[in-house]
């Protein structure tokens, strides 16, 4: 299955838990995964990391084929 960058998901819910323990390590793992570095350099020492655990109540998704964006675009209608 090919990745479609136009896919979207929205999850709404209630926060059931807040924790600071392990938040710094979690940030390091995310920086490694998405930035390719083992440290997030934009974090200021005064910023406090927190992990929120959310119980989903409503999940909505939308998948649009990229061709629809090109069909809606018309260079002649400006």
C-alpha cells in the first residue's frame, strides 16, 4: 500500500493521565525517529515536557486522492 500524504485523521478525547516521567526520553526517541538526531536542540531548559494519555471519544478520517486537487485547480480561473 502506497503512502498518501493527503490522508488525514482527527482524534478527539479526554485526557486521562498526565506524566512527566519519561517525557525527556520520549522526546529523544522522537527526535531520532523524525529528525535523525539523538537530541532535540530547540528545547529550552525552562520548557517542561509532559506526556498526555488521551482516551479517544471520536475518530474521523479522510482520504482524498491527489487527482482531486489537480481537478479543482484551474489556471484559467484567477
